[in-house]
């Protein structure tokens, strides 16, 4: 009964799996006028990030 049983699926391996990211996901409800703008944009993530950074600079937040 002191035998060690080995599982059939191996174990954890160094470097396996998805790499961790520094990005954080946000979800929000956008009004209709904002939706119409976002629907015209190919890369929504970059567009939103650039808009937030620009407004934050204008308001002296960064």
C-alpha cells in the first residue's frame, strides 16, 4: 500500500500553459452614440486606450 501511483496525464511542466499578461480586462456599457463610433473602428482596444490616455493628459492625471 506504500506504492506511489502515477497519474495517466503527466504533471505540470515548466514553461507550459499560457503566459501571464500585464493587461486587465474591463467591460462597460456604452451609449448608442459611442457604439456607432466603435463599430467603425477596426482595433477597438487601441482606439479606447488612446482616447483614455489623451483625456487623462488633458485633465492632468498623467
